[in-house]
C-alpha cells in the first residue's frame, strides 16, 4: 500500500506540532478560526468515486444543494469512476488539503485495502474523516421456491445441504458479496456464490429462480417483495429498519452479533485544517436533521446516521479489521 510523502505517519489526527502550525496559519496566512469562518470562499468539489446513479452519487446530489444554501457556496459533484472506487479516491487523496475537495465514500473504502494488492493511497494516512452520513441496510431475500420461511430455517437448510444453496451478487468483492460471506461464516454454513455484472442481473436471476437468494439494498428489491416474487427473511442492520419494522435483523433471528450495513460518509484529504473539517461536519449534521432531507432519504431506504470526526474514524478502523478477516478467509484478491 502506497502512502504519499509528507502525509502524517499514523492515526486519524495530526500530531501536536502539525496542529499548532495549522491553527497558527490558515489559507493565505490567516488564523485558522478566521479561515474556517471565511470557508468556503469559492466552490467546493464533491468527488464521487463511482459513475452517476449509484448510492454515493444520489447522496452527494441530495446533500450538495443543501450544503450550498447553508454555507453560501456551490458544491459541484464530480463523478470519477473506475477500479471499484479507487480512481476517484486517489484523485481526492492528491487534492490540496484546504476543504475545497471532499470525498463521498462508502464502505468499499475499508474493503479495498484488503481486496487489492496495492492502492495509490492509504485510507488511514491520506484522509481525515469528516462525518458518516447514512447507513443502507441490506435485505436478505429468497426466491419463493426456497423452503425456508425464516433465517433460522435457511441456516438449517444450508447446513443440511452444504454449498447446495446459491446466492447472487453484483460482483466479486462487492459489499453484498462480503456481507453474505460474513453471514455464512458466522452462521457456520457454506453457500455457493454466483457473481453477476451489476445488481440488475443479480436481482433478475433471483426473481427467476436461477439462484436461491441474495443480500440486496431495499430499493433494488422492494417492488419484488411487495408483489411476492421475492420473500424477505431478514435485514443486515444492527437494529430493525424503520422502513421494514416487521423484518427481523440477522442477529436477532439467526446469528448473534452480525451486522453489515452499507455505510456512506464524507472525508477530506489529510492535513485539512481541523476547524474547516469541523465546520463541514457541523453543516452536514445540520443538513441531515432537516425534515425534508430525512423524508427524502427514508423514501430511498437510507437511514441517516451521523458520526463525526473521531467517532467516524473509529468505525473505519474497526471495519478495516473486520473486513480484512473476511477477505483473507475468502482468499479474494482483485487487480
């Protein structure tokens, strides 16, 4: 894994000498608090490391106009896709640490360091966490022909038929793939992976009965659950989803301690002044508290979940360890 020269050696927060320098100097030599009050003085680039239309892009475009109103400057969404999010993330890592480039990441951010042999950035050293903004639970859905009416029955069926049950994903190394394998590992079962190129084909083949089950975002399978062509057995979140209050979590129904939401959050390049990063975090938290934003996110299946600064950094650190164990156990590596 490659780190850029001049970046802090370890940890999410800069050392005291560097902090002192940053608080003593700001953009154009002003004191940091004054710089933070003046921030932003020109448009902010909001990097989405995926093509338009995905979860990162949707959230960035919901937040951008609200942040613009709140902070008085335009937030421009720039999609830089490629290599599972790594191209755009590397671009953000190389940007000036001044608050004018921010990154919308999801939890592929903590999976990719273990999936790829090398990356052109270091998630610990090259970024400072600003705020986690949302969690997106996955639903565990099965084709109706599967003889399991609950997660406990699914686990029992899988134990009786090792690798006889198939599951679809949008591809190898995706959060859906890893979440399913984590479930299988913790449940003590073996499932057979059938990867597809994207969510659409995976859902279609699950609906068609070509594969037995999949872990999928609510927005991608909601219509099929409602019309009965898919049966939902559980949700991957720690707590029941407000959108599906009658659906049990995996941990309450079958596997204690399991959780595997897809999360989304904002980060800035390392060495961004803390006062500017805090101003961004506060603006994001205030935006997510707006009733219209809450309603919009809920309609799309997102659950606002704000973790600022160090708390978000602690989640990232924990997930780096969690997913490394899963990926190493699978022996999955991507180019």
